[in-house]
C-alpha cells in the first residue's frame, strides 16, 4: 500500500477515479439528438485522462495538467512503473480533448470512431480501477 500522498496535485487517487467514472458514464449515455459524436468522444477522452491521472496520483508521480495522454503515459515509464501495452493506444484519444471540439479542424466523427474511443476509455478506466480499488478497500477494512 502506498504511503499518503505528498504530491502537489490535489485529490486522492480514488477521487480522480470517481471523476473518470463520471466521464465514462457520460460517454456511455445515449447520444441526444443534436449532440456531436465529437462531444461523446471528448467524454471518453476525459475518462481515460482522469483514470491515468488517478494511477499517477496513486504512485505519487507528479504530472502536468495536460490532455496529452502520450505524455501522461510516458510518466509511468520515466518512473519505472508498468502499464498494459494495449493502453498505449489511449494516446489516440488526445485529439478528442481539443481539436475535435471546435469547428474546422476535422471532418465530423462517426459512430464507429466513437465506439472505438469508448472501448479504449473503458479499458483504461478498468485498468485504473484494478490498480486503485483493491487498495482502497484494504484501507476501508483497516488492512
């Protein structure tokens, strides 16, 4: 079990994970009429970003407030922590944090692209939960 965080980044790993799950719920919601697939992908990106930041916080790795998932994942390697190889593809979600949210930079996204983004976000959040949740339960039970 890691010691209490002395990180300058506010929020516990569990709080970051709760925020990731909140964005994942929004990303999974039925797309209302008039909502762009880009906006649904944005919530998927935010879920993955906050999940990664939750695990960084768990390992006491200070990170910058950025949306670049590649850079966030590189923080694990720089600090000697592993993460599943298939999570490297989460870096493709970075484009949904900024560019696709504004007109003129991309063609409209499709439902298929959204489904791929959602699948990546779900795997990323599940991984973060597998790292953090068992330790949170240990702390609650006094273990």
